C-alpha cells in the first residue's frame, strides 16, 4: 500500500491554486495519481466540481480541506481528509476563519506600499479565482509580475515571510477547533508540511502531543516542501507519536509548485499510510 500514488494535499482556484478544481483532477489523473484529495485553504467551494470530475474519470477521490491554525507565534496547517463538506459546523467554522482574510490583505498591501510597491491589493485580486480568499500567494504572483522578484518562492523569502516587509500577523483557528471541525465532519486530521514550521524539537513534540490528544491522526511525511533528509526525520516522528503517514505534493499550479501532482517522494515502507483509513 505504500507504493500507491496518493496525493493528499493540493489546491485549486477555490483558494490559492492557479487551476480550476476540474483541471487539478484531470492533471492528477494524467500524472498517474491513484488517490487524490483537493484541500483548499479554509474553503470547500471547489469540492463538488472536483468530486464530479473524479467520478467521470474513475479516479478515487477524497474530499479535503486545509485549515489555517495559530500555534505559538506562527501559522500551522492542518489538513482534513475524508470530510463531509456539507457538515454545518465545519462550513461555519471555515467561514469564520476566512472572514479575517480581507483585513489581512489590506494590511499586507499597506506594508508593501510603505516600501514603494503600490497597487498590490488590486494586483493580487487579479490572480484570485475566489476573491473572498485572498492569500499571500496571490500577492506573490503580483510581485513577480511587477519585477519585485523572479519567482513566487523568492517573493516569500524577501517580502512575505515572518520578519520581512510584507508580513502581517494574523490570528487563525485554534488547533482544538481545527481538529474538532475535521473530526466532527467525519474526517481524519493530518499536520501538513511540518518541515516548514520554525519550531524547536521541543516545540514540535508539544505540537504533536497536543494534536494527538485532540484526536489528530496523521502527519505529512513526504511532501513537496520536504527533502530526503526531512522525509526520514518526519518518518521518525510519525513512529514516535504513532501517527499515520501522508504523502502529498502541495501542488498550487504548474508555475508555482516545487513538484507536480503525484510526484512526492515515496513513504518509507514501514510506516502505516493514512490512506489505509480512507480507501
């Protein structure tokens, strides 16, 4: 089962991806993906289209979402897999999380204006398939367009990461709420791309302990953000905390993503894959 070509974390224009949900599903199918989850940021809007396209193609599909969580002094992401996307507490909780994005976007634009980059809010909106979910990725695409950086990844390094001119603090969902919404909707909670968080070993242990105590069950061991050493490191943590292992590209679009759909590293063979609970 570890060799299943599963991709359990990707994005569409319903959040900050560049392809519509149907196109994401078709691309995954063309790439040989066996099991796909669409997990847009704090948004369920793209799931009906993705489900219909997957059924048309005969591709096994898992409805998902990626919930933004405030933990200590940074943002952590929790993926929900196999959720009932009509479950009202999940729908309402995500709506509350999204409600703060407009204010954050205005503050990011103001910070960029202070360093001489004007028109950022309007420019970012041109890249947003879902204007109610304006994200840093949309600002990043605009900054590439105006020549402030050569790539989206460079934009984050120089403008939008913590401590950089366009970074704005924001309070998202709590870990308790995110895991509770996912479990209440019949889903399985997974900590996404742990290699991206600036947490000490002790802080990471505290996060995983609390996550597991709340009923969280999975850890994204292999993903587009992890190199080979990180895959091995997070495999050790999955064993230590008894978490199921997930595999994902975190695909946002052909232009933006480190890897394509279905191209994440394979999981170490001794881990129990998260999809044993999904298929």
